[in-house]
């Protein structure tokens, strides 16, 4: 536990701190705006809604963070999400006895798609953008040929999970938080997790340092697929049915990438943190929630989202120039006489 | 020893053209030819006068969008806003022109101005504010399509004058040999010619340079931000022209351009243009667009359900990019095997010494 708190402290001092600063500002502004309209932003109902809407995007964003840290992208997530929803709902068909089978089928399929992405990106070395666009299109062909409209039915257990709450917090959100902590530990405590940063920073340097660059790619893409599958299950638990369009309608591919970047990660890879991405999701969710309370036209919501993405990233980009990480700054302090580029100018 | 990499006496054009066929940018023409032959097999009418030019004309908007995307990708960026620009422009044309043919010219001018404005915004946000273009153009997409949907309420609206729709639909009848020549084919030829010319101008060379190595171009004294911004402007103008043609085919709807940005990127990448910039030929990108369209037409004639089209498209881009990479990997793998075999045969104890002996 101490490692997590240390990790959290480190990230708050770094770029992630800015993300949470922005989040706090957004929440304060949101609270003021809603209060001016005679509503309470922190009402239990609203918090519950906010967390619910965070869960699905959050799961996708956790996976997307890993993939972006690697310097790749995952554009296949909305299709994997839909695939998981139709497979699980189709296998369950409303029967309790099929609960485990439905979940297993959906997650296996989702992880398999992620693994294929990982092979294409890590071993064949196709650009991640194109590889995942390709696999996404292939799945969409399968989905729209075999499924028209909603299909299947969630088993009672899954529906129960979808509606259960612990106080004001939905159980699915707790599940997302658990995934988040596990992935955070994976990134900071395991060898593959650290290699993932190295490969994302510079794949050639990582390879020359003796890192097998394919392993992080395989793992990151597989986890991304798996978490998109879990997100599909969460959607089925809420809707009660599977739908081939649920992922594409949500626009989870581009929104999740945007959330990761708003969370302070660099698209080229190697820099970013899972806690930053969490901040990114919460910023999105808070703004959505405020606009929901204000009953903003849904199309204008898109406009606001677009503006926020650009403004947020512009603010970070100013600061995101190559800075010396804290651990190297300490070394520099110890040897201040060493000439630097700046000194020679 | 000096190596001269660039000499003034290049190989003759036919030799270069044949050699280029083994590169991705050249091989796309062979693929296109093969697909056209297959298409002609399914649809013998294709060889009749007028049919081929109609086919080229119908697919012209996608090729034009690919030309626009090419400039941006060659500079090492993405333009995800092309689809939203197309939709916004189509809606703009549909609502402003109405049934008054006198409005056509002013509205076209306005559309071009709007296109340039979007390009400038994309370009400046990307270059001066240093927002990655993926995010910039995603943001402008959300903003543009949000406004488009807000203004139309999400439903098709407006019906521009027939004279305006004729730009995309109509053509010149009774041309000898070819038969019917759609205006869109003429527009495409003009644009492709202009694009080839532009890429041979200093601007085009600099654009390639910026995509390949921005620092070098900056040290040469050029302004990378302005070069990149112009690439975005060209891309938005291309989307605008595609929109003008698409009004003729598709009518006015806020979803008309949806997905075009990804089709364009796919076409450009199929044409052997490197994502990340600095490599690729513009006509190969156009050929890439026609490969995609021919594929769709073949599937159509072969009676494959239309829902499978994206799957085939996805498979072809993965294969087209993956197979050459696997091919090069195969060679590397062979070398590795050979090296392993040779070290196994002669365990070489002197090897470390030979390294230390080097000065």
C-alpha cells in the first residue's frame, strides 16, 4: 500500500498534479454553476450518476493508457466492446446457469482480439493506428453481418451486479477502481510494466538495452482488449441486452484516447500515468454531469467537449517539453560543475 | 572514401518506374490493375464506353480526400477532421444555396473560405500550441459536427439547386472513345495534376522534409510551422471540394462525411505513404483510394453482403502492411539462423581478443 501512496505522491508532484488541479477547478466551477441554478452538484444521486457514467469509459481508458504509454493506439476498442456485449448476452440468454459461460466467452474473445492486436503491433511491427483500425473493421464486419439490433438477454446475476450499489457508489465502479489499482501496480511494480515505459519512450534504445520489445506490446494490447471486454459486460449488465452498435455509438475509441491525453500522457508514448488518466476521465465525467444538469443540447455538448480537449492539451503541451525527471535532477544537484548545453551557449 | 548519393544523371524513367514496382508505392498500381481486371470479369459492362469514367467519377470524392490527407500525413500529422468538414460543408451548401442558382458562386467561395479557416485553426493549434494533430483535429471534429448536428437537428435538410448538384452528377456527353466524362473526373485530374506539381515545387520538397526531419528544415531557415499549417489548409480545401462533388451524389445530410477521414488515411497508407511522414508518392495515395473503391465494387458484384465490406477493408490494410514487414523479417530470421549455426560449429574463443585489438 505504501508503494501506491508513494507512487501517488510522485505523480501529484509531476504532470499528474496539473491534471488534478484542472479537475478541482472543473469541479468547483461545476458546483458553482449548478448551485446558481438551484441544484446540488454533490447530491448523492448526481455523484452516483457521475460514477456510473465514468465506469465504462474508465475501463476502456485504463487499457488505452497502457497502449498509449507503449506508443501505440487502440482503435478497435468500440468494436471489442460491442463484440463482448453481443457474445455475453447471446450465450447467457437470460439463464442463470449460463452466467459464467457468458462472461468467459466474452472475455476470451476480447482478450483474443487484444492478443491479435499485440502480435500485429509487437511482432509484425505494423503501426498501431493501422493495425487496430484493421482489426476493428474486421470485427465490425462480423458484428453487423451476424447481428441486427439488440440481441440476447443478460442473466439475472449480471443485471444484479449492474444495479447493485455500495452506498452511493455503484459496484461496477468499484470493479473499475480495482482494475485501475491492479494496472497501476502492474505498471510500477512489474518488469514488463517498466519495460512498457522504456519501449514507449524509445523502442530502439529499449531493444539495444536488451529488452524484448514485443512482450510489453503483447501484454498492453491484450489487457486493453480484455478491459474493453469487461466494459462490454458492464454495458450488458445495465442494458440487459447486447447490441452490435453500443461501442461505436459511444465513440469510445477517440474519447478514450482524448481522456488519456487530457490526463497528461504523451501520444508518442513513454510518458504518462494511470492516475493522470483517471483524472482525465473524471474531468470528462464532471463536465458531462454539469452539462447534463444544465440540460445543454446534446449536440452542443460535443462542441464543449471538443473545446475542452483542445484547451486542456494545449495547456499541458506548453509544459510538456523535455524536462529532467526528478530522479535525474537529484544527480545533477550532486554534480553541479558538470557542463551542460545551456552553459555553453 | 566518398559516397555520392545523389547525382544529376538519374536512371532513365522506365527503369526507375519498373524498379519502383517492388516498393509499396509502386506495387499499389499492380494491385489496382489486378483488382480492375477482376472487376471487369464480374462486370463485363465496365469495358463499355462511359462505364469506367463513371466509376472513376463516382469514387472521385474519396480520391480527392486522400490527396488532401496525403499532404498532412507526408508532413507527419493526421487530419481526423476531414469527415466533419465534408458534412459541415454539405449542410452549408444545402441550406445557403437553396433553389437560387445565382447563389452558387458566392456560396462556393464561402465554403472555400470556411475550409481554409478550419485548416488554419487545425494548423496553428498543432504547430504553435504544440497540441498533437490527432487531438487537435479530433477536437475540431467534435466542434464542427456538434454545430452541424445542432443546426440541422440531426436530420437531412435543404436541397440545393440542380445546377449545383450537376457539378457532382453531371458530365460531358458524347466524348469520342470515352463516351461520358463526369465533371468530377475532370476535377480529380486537375487536382491530382496540381498536387503533383505542388509536391515538386519547393513547398512540396520542404513538406516532405518537415515530415522526415523537422530540425533539419528549421536549420535550413524554413518555417516548419507554416509549412505544416499549409498542409492542413490544403487538406481542408480538399475536403471542401469533395463535399461540393458529394452534394450531387449523396444529398444533404449531417452524416454524409462520417468515416471519410479513416477511409482517406487507409487509402494513403495503402499507397505506401509512411505514417509519421517524409515518405510516399501522391499518385500512389490516389491509387490506394481506387484500390479501396474497386474492392467495394467487386464485393458488390460478387454478391457479398454489404456489411462485410469493412471487414474486407480491414483485412486488406492489415495484409498490405503486414506481409511486406513479415517478408523483411523472414530475411532477418534467416540471417539469425545462419549466425547461430556458424557459432555452434566453431566456438570462437579468440573473438573477445579480436575486439580488444581494434584501435
